[in-house]
C-alpha cells in the first residue's frame, strides 16, 4: 500500500476510535429497567417534545426551553414551559401553553404569557374542575434574582384563558402544589435569596379548598421555616403524613445542602428538620407518592457534595465557594426514594439529563405508571459544567418519558 494511503487509513482508524470513545464517554445510557435500592422500575426512552415538528407552527422558539409543567384536564394533556434566549433572566421570555388529545403526538396552541420581563416556574394545576396556570415574574438582569410577583390565569375554554392577574405577596415565589383529600397544598418562598449573610428566606405552606384562595396550614402564619431554604418539594404518604426535601442553598445553622422534612398528618404545619443538613443539594425538587413509598426527582451532582465543609472560613466565603464550585461541575437528573426510617434520600437511577437539566413535572397516567416531563442540555454534554450549559447556544430541550413500577 502506498505510504500516503497508509497514513490516510491510519488517520481514519484513529478518528473512528476517537469517535467511538466520544460516544462511549458522552452518550446517555438508555437502560430500560432498574432493579436497585429495593426498587424495580422500567424507564422508557425519552420522547423529545420541545422543539419538535408536532408543536404548533406559530410558536417562536428561542434556544432555552426549561421550567416545564404538565397536567391532564378535560381529556387533554397540557404542557407549559419557559422559553427564553438562555437560562438567565431576559425580557424576551415567554411562558407557552399547548394541549394535546393524543398524549403529545400532536399539539394545539393554547396560550402565551409575555410581560417584557423574566418569567419562571410555570405550574399547571387541575383542581375541582379548573385548570390554573401559575408562575412568577422576575426582573431582566441576567446576573440577579429579582422575583416581583406571582401570576396566574385560568382556562375557560379551548384557547381561552382569563387575563393574567397578580396574587400573593410581593416577591413571593410559588414552588410546588400537591392535592390530597380534596384540598390543594402549596409551598412558596420569599426573602433575600442568594445574599451573602446567613439565609433569611421564609418557606411558606398554604392550603386551599378551591385552588384560588389560600390560607396558612397552621393557625396563624404560613411560615414553616426561616433560613437558607428556598425550593421545597413535598408529597403525602397514605396516612396523610407530609414528606419534603428542601434546597438549602443559602445555608443555615445546620449547614448547606438539603433536609428531609417530616410533618405528621394531625399537625401538617409542624415541620420537623434534621439537626444537620445533608451535604448534597437536590435542586428543583419534585416529589410524588406510589403505594406507601415517596419519591423525588431532582438535579444530581455526580462529582462532589454541595457543602464542601469550609467551616473555618467566614460564612459568606463558604457560600461563595460552594456555589461557584457547584456551578463548575456537571449535572444529571435523577430519581430517588425517601428512606422514611432514616429520613434520608436514596438514589435509584439517573434519568436523561446533562449539564443544564432537572426541572421535572410528574403526573400519574396509569395505576403503576407516571409520565415525566423534564428539560436538558444536549445529552452529549454529559461532562460539561452546569454553568456552560446555561449559556450554551445549543440551548435546552424538553422530553417526556414514562416510569413504570413493578406491580
């Protein structure tokens, strides 16, 4: 063989080997069944929804698609999500809503919220015959977290929604809803999130009989915690006890990371917190129950705990180091179970997710099956730091998958 051809063949062989290595290292495994942590769960392959050809043609999609919510209402599957040029705050942000009569094979346009300001945390709630969409409006500075007001609109018919209205207190952020025994429960937070001093954020817990008028679960105040916690996912077990997972990002006397929270059915406003935070942080915690078990879907850091144990340093410096280090590490989306005996989070398996990922929405579609919507950077970004995924021009996409539990 001539020398030039040998060099060309060798070069092509090296390229093939490197390509195979790239696929092996960066591709997301698509295992369909997990039998670990005492669970037997089948996970379907992801079905990409946003962007896709099945969406209405009149949607003007920017690169970032995240903060997703799904709900079944009136025989239709509804999908709402944040669409923006990138992950961070932008005046060009919109909340889009579409609906489907065939579980997402095709979609009809429903609604859009646009206020010339940033919009986040859309949540679709089907309760007592109403479909309610809530979110919150923030500022436009991409380097600041500036919640202004909670917003909501109610569907009155096909492509017909009430004008967007403000509700709640100024600066309050709605996070998670759960319906239980014909009541709707809600966690919100309000306060100086991301300040350098010890956390001064209020976590609030409300209940409603109609999905519109909320009151404190306790007798006097909705505040169940004050400190470094913001987002709190929660769910109820069959006995009516509450289980929650907090995101203790700003830190408190227990450290940084997360808490597993418990409240007894006969006193749901009496939240019990551990004396020390778990050092791992579960961003965007969403929880659900199946049988007598409680599950969590949230962001996972595969490299290190959030709390790096810098206790000899001033508190503000501890917080900065934790947050910056966390931002420079890759991320996953994962399914967890709550160990109710030890009150800790147990990892079950990773779900599709890489870099900028994890804001799940979960609904039950069959007795042992759940539909999950989530967003992620391209799955080839598996080892790309979180912050790079947030600003990448490749943006983020939304997928559906099904979780099916063994009978």
